[in-house]
C-alpha cells in the first residue's frame, strides 16, 4: 500500500507541475494528496514503532 501511495503522490505531483489537472479538480487532488500522505505516515510510523518495540 505504501508503494501505491508513493506512486499516486508522484502522479499527482507530475500532473500538477505539468498543468494537466483542471482547476476545478484541484481540491480533489489536494484531498487525495493528504490521504496518500497520511497513509504513508501510518505505514512508516507503524514500522518505526514495531522496530523500537523489538529493540528492547
């Protein structure tokens, strides 16, 4: 799921900088960017917590 989120964020970034996303769709693109970012934070944050728990 993390790789999917990274790919979607990259596609959104390319679409925004390439001016391929119509202006009325920008709020949706922003919402999707937040969702994918939170998904990445949840995934990597969970991995960090598990690593720190196993370290003890």
